[in-house]
C-alpha cells in the first residue's frame, strides 16, 4: 500500500500531517477508555486546533482551506498550492458554523468570555490580536511582532497576562506580555502551550529532545522545567484538564515507524498513562471540555475534522 504524507506548514509552524493512503477509516478507532465518540465538525476544510469556551458551550478552531492552481512560469507549467486560514466558531452539538476572522489562527478565549485572542497572520510578521466574541474589531496587543511569527496565545485566568510563542533566530520561544503588550519577556524554548487551569503558574509545552518531540512542564514562578514524556517516539501537544489533574497529548508510540499519532491521557505528574484513540487514523490537538469530554482533530475519512469523546479516568 502506497502512502503519501503532506506536512502542512503555515508561517513556519507545522499544523498537521495529512496522511493519504488507499484506505483511511471513516471513524477514529477508540479504546475502552473512551465512550460516546461523536463527530463535532464536518466542513470540507481541514479543521484543527479546537478550543472550548469557559462556559463549555462553544468551540473555536482553525479552518484551513487548500486549493490548487496551474501557472506558467518561464514557459513551464507549475502547480501552486493556495492556503487560506480562518477562525471559526460554533455551538457545541449544533451543525451551524460561524466564520469569525480570515487570515487568523490559534484562537483562545478570554477567561471571562468577553472576547478572543489569536494570531493575525495577514501581516508579514504575524502578531497577537484581540477581537470581541464575534470576531469584530482587531486590537493589536503589541505595536508590532515580538519575533518572526507570534502564535499560540493563552491567557491567564485573571486576564492580566498573555503567554505565546514566536520564532527567534529559527527557534520557537515561549514569551509573555501583559494585555497591553508591555512587560515583554522570553521564558525559554518551546511550542504549543497549555496553562494549568487550577494553577496558572504551571504550563506544559512541546520541546525537542534530540530529534524527537517531548512534553515538558514549567513552573513560571520558579522557572523549573520537568520532562514528562520519554521514549523513541514523538509525544506532543499536551493539554490540561479543567481541574488540572490530567494531561491529554498526541503520540505515535503505538507504531513509531508511522507518522500517524493517537491521543493519550496521563495524570499531571506523568503517571497512569491510558490510550484513547488507535488504528490507522491520525489524531492531534486535544482540548478538554466539560465532564471529561476530550475534543481533538482526526483525519478519519481523509479530512481533518473535530471529534469528541468522554474519557474514563480514575
């Protein structure tokens, strides 16, 4: 069976790996640790990076539209890949979707549900921007980009600080600033941030160890860093549960020879690992909703959509 893997890059950040094979299941495979598997989105775009509103009722996500065109350059026919990214909002469990902002990615909610913060990718150097809850108005948090590609913002529970990542000299760095773009500081190398809702002094993030990606934690008060995952496979994209007791993440540990990842859950200290999805599909970007419901993207049926399942944890 032939298999092609397309790595989708947007402004230098890997968004997903699209695995195209002769047969991709129409539904993600799940283990006995998951129940009530449901498909949440079904648009023809690639739907990634789900984020749940503080009240648990709404969903934000990235929608990536890919099209192809033929151009003649210096007498040669070339195929051009066109990518359009936008942020979409929908009420969980309802079919209607509401596109909010074009040329934008990595949305996150204000803790009081008063607006959203995201990476505005239209400028030459993407910046962190705020809008109201319906995507109206673009308020630049800072006057210009802090690095080459400001992305992946998260907001502390008290709404006083934004953590985000940016590219500096080819490395993705974790940074912080206040809500007006002041008090800017660089905290260290890493990507794909998640705050512990129960303790905003703790974050988890991705960082390379050799050639592989692992999940780390950092105490923002002390600067102490701890590696949570190990192994000869990639572990990435951690997300804290709402009570801070569990971490969901994506890993290709089921078969390290393949690119496709599955969702796993462990306690916040890295113990009691359980597997959630399995099989030939590719899952990523886990995010917790209410009642231990886990949202994630999956390429089931050859298109990345958002799925959800209730997780059985002790």
